[in-house]
């Protein structure tokens, strides 16, 4: 009997994509290895110098929509980011049990919504290389609401567009600042991810309850609809 989620009080499951449903290794590898390599070759910089330069630039935009915006970085760095991402698309992979978990949510009579800060270009690449479109009832991108999920303004904007009962929602995301905003808005149950990147150690010292494997949330009892 799993105790992480009280399924009797859940109608809608909101799920982050990168680092939650999908292995963050793709994104970390792209931004911290593949892109610095290309950027360094273009600018004649050593790999370490290119890495340091990019990390400093990323830091200045953290927590904003620019940080997630492929168009912004393409322009800022003078590189075709969507094209470069395709070079390593074979690294796009689910976190263990993610797709089976999505199927189980829907089998239980609940809805699974993907709610991501990923830019449309990144999102379409991930959707092209995974079955997420078929497994999710809605696919929602924060760029359409002009606010990242970390922002207090995101959550009322999402609900105005896609009505749901926040008190009867479960939200799983690997970002604690995102979870904090969701908590403050009144999302009923929240979980973070122990190991968003399969090549990095499991994180500790997390504030929200930690999900280690999607199987830990199974089985999902059928949803009882009250008249
Ligand atoms: Mg994430």
C-alpha cells in the first residue's frame, strides 16, 4: 500500500516533462556538453572556457521564460539550437516507469496533463521521439501563458484556460521552486523527483515528498465519481 498519494482525493494529475517524465540527462548533456562544445569551436574557446561562459550566461536568465526559450538562446549565441538538439535526439528517454504510469492514470479514470516550461521547439522534438502525445490528455506549455511555472501568475492563468480543481490535483515536478509556486496556489498534493538525471546521484535535502520510481505510486485505484 503506497502512502505517497491519497488517490481518493485526486481527479487530475499534472506532470512536468523534463526531469519528471523524461530523463533530464538529455537536457543536461545538451546544455552543458554538446552546446559548449559547438560554441567553443565557433568562438575558438577551449571546452572549459566555453562551458564557463555559457554557465554564466544561463545563470543570468534562471527562473525567467528566457531561460527556457530556444529562440532567445539561438539569437543570444548565434547558433541554431533546435537543429543542434536534433544531433542528440537519440538521448531522449523516459524516466523508468513513466509511460506505464501515464497509462495507469488514465485507466483509473483520471486525467494526465503534461505541464511544461519547455519551449515549443524543445517540446515538439520530445513529442516526436516519445509516445507522450498519445499518453496525455492535455499538453500545456507555459510559454502560451507568458509565465513560467515558478511564477504565482502562471497557476491562475492555467486554470482560467483549462479548468480543474487544484485541491483535487496531484502535481509532480523536479523543480522545488515550481512546486513552491504550485503549493502556494493550492495544488492539493505535490511530489518531487529524487533522481531527475539518471547519470547523477539521487538528490537529498529536498523539501517536498520525494518520488523515487513511478511504480511507488501504483496501483492507482479507480476514481469514484460522486453525483
Ligand atoms: Mg523539470
